[in-house]
C-alpha cells in the first residue's frame, strides 16, 4: 500500500489548474445562451483537479486495500461468500447479453428470454416449486414479494383476518423487516436450547389470524430443522402458509428441496448460492418460487414459451399483467439480468451431481473447522452442523477477550472477520461459514490462526484487545462513527 495515497480523498490530491485531459472547442458554447436560466449553473462545479497518473494511482491503491473473495478466505457466516468461477462473469458480460435493451422486440432477444425461461425451470427443480419469478432484485426484495404473494392468496379467499407472520427468534433480520413492510404483524416464536424451533410454543401461536410462518432451514445456527414436516402440517391445518428463507440453501443443493418439506413459498439468494460477487451491498437477485396453485399471484411480466410455428418462441407475456390476482410489477423489468446469467452458468457448469457435491462439501468444511477448534472456542450447540456453525466466544473468558477482539485480530492475519454477535441467541456469537470452495489447506491455515489467537488471548491478551495492528485503519470508535458520521469531504 502506497501510504502517499492511502487515507486521502481525491480532493486532497487536487491542485488548481491541473488536468488530465484536453478538449478542443466544439462550438457548443454558442448554444448555451438558448438554455433556460434555471438549468444553468451559476457557480463552478467542485470537481477535483488532478492529472491522470494521480487518478490511476489513487484508485488503484484504494482498490488494493479492499478485501475480496479473490484475494483471501472469507468465512462470513450467514452470508455465503464463496469463490465465483470466472466463466460465470465471462458469460454475463459477453456483448450479445451485455448490450441488450429491455425494450427490444422479442424476436431480437430470443437467447436472453430462453436463458430466463431455462433458469426459472432449473430453480423450480432445485427448490421443488411449481413456478419461479426472477423479478425481485435482492433477497429482502424476494421476501417482500413472497409475503405479498401470501397476503394476496389469503385476500383472494376472503380471509382478511390473517395479518400475522410468525418468525423464529433466530431468524435473519430481514424476515421481520419484510413482514412489517408488507403490512403484516410480526410474532416471535422461541427456540429450544438445541437451537431449533419450539414446536409447542409455535402450536400455541397458530390461529386464524396467522398468514404464514417464516423459517430458514438450516437455521441461522447452522442446524437442520428436522421437524419441518410436522410444523408444515400444523401450519397448513391452521390455514396458514409456510415461507422458506433461502439464504441458507447452499448446503441443501441437490440433497433436499424446500417444496418437498412442505414450504409453499420461497426465495433464493442467487448472489449467495449461485455465484455472484456481492460484497458491499450488491448486486443481488432474489427469485421467488411458489407451489402449485399460487402461480397466478406472482408478479409480471413473465417469460412464456409459445409455438407460433415449428420452433419454440419466447416472449414477455404482458397480457398476464392484467390478471386480477397478480401482484403486477414489483420491479422495472425482470430483475438483475447479469446476476441471473451468472447463476445459469453456475448451474449448467456444475450439473445435478456437482450441485449435490457443493452442498455436501459445504457441510463437511464447516464441521471440520468446528471440530478442530472446539477445545478452545465454545461450541454454542453441540450438534452436527450444516454449512455454518456458531461459537459462543472463547471457552476461557477470564482474559476478557471478546468475540469482537478475535474478529479484529483476524484482520491482522489477512482474513475477513466472520459474522459476530449474530444470531442473538448467544452473548458472544461468532458465526463461521467456510463454504464448499475452500481447500483443506486454506481451512488448516485458518484453524492455525484461530488457535494462535486463542493462545494470545491467554498469554498476551492486550495484543488481541488492541487489534488490528497491521491494517491501514486501526480500531475505530464505532459509537462515534455512528452518532457523528462524516459523509462528505466538504460542504456541498
């Protein structure tokens, strides 16, 4: 890292009169007088004045300081950050796809529409659902769409009293948030000491006011909910529907299908499970699948297969938009096309057997790391986990070293920190998800570092408590940063 450029914003490198370009006069100045005065700028636009080498070096150095899955191990629990094969990026950026426009006539984009249609069919097979829509832009957007489908279903039956959604206390935070945005009341159900949903507590909450039960399987503790079929029977008997949060679908690929478990509606995070780099908040995609009988509530438009002659022909069926039961539009077009192309390439590359292997290896890797560290870190729930697991901090808590300290110390060793303090079921949660794409050598190196941090916590705890020591930014005052954020370099 070039310290000359690190830590400075581009305006600090600005010098009056310095430029990296030259534009000849093109005669446009004479037309400026014809523009309305309210569209004219009356003060200079405050842009940095820098030469090209300064710009290139500044942003190159800043980008080199970012952590990404291409530069290191990313054991971020509850948000699958797996390595993304480059062929998927290549397929998504070929000009024939990248340069399309959504308003082109259908006969000029048959390849793109077929890609949409094929991916929908593949997701139906993977999830055990009757139909999928690719329109939602992200996982939380998918949750909202799925809950809107559920609400539309109840409204279509005249069952206006169903305004509650039951959510486990271990749920991802987006679950109650999505329910609230959908205009539904959130009811929490507690978990048992083994991390699974308390069935009897759930039974007591079920009545004719419940629209749905949202569940993640494996749950956010990384454990498989074996009682899903029994729960589904209870929920359906009460007239409600089952919603599957697909954030943790990765270990189930090719092994189990939410639709077969009794779920009625689900979303899939394509960016997590099916390959798209998504650090920093995007891009994403949250397709929603439904069981048979709920297809008519899905948003529009949809890609349909028609046969005007001998060959298959794909089209956007805008007539379906006029169905009374449909949600109508929930996005501008058909979701994030490039993300969907990456997912399609990923599925086609792996195939059925490859997807099943991915799920199995994700589970194997997680259990390997957990068992290799259980003598130093407290296993929150002692069961075979799936793709991720949770430590409740260090076993030896007499040193005062916290989960936050361990996470910060990992940065000194070149690792992105795992998810910390989630799920909220444990005081010192440290959630680790190694994913299927990491080799045994990488996992062994990570395990060795975690063991070394545990040793430091006992022998020299101040080193861990003061971490990170080797990063360009030391430990910030998180409270002050939240209460008094500095979001601009100067007053605009």
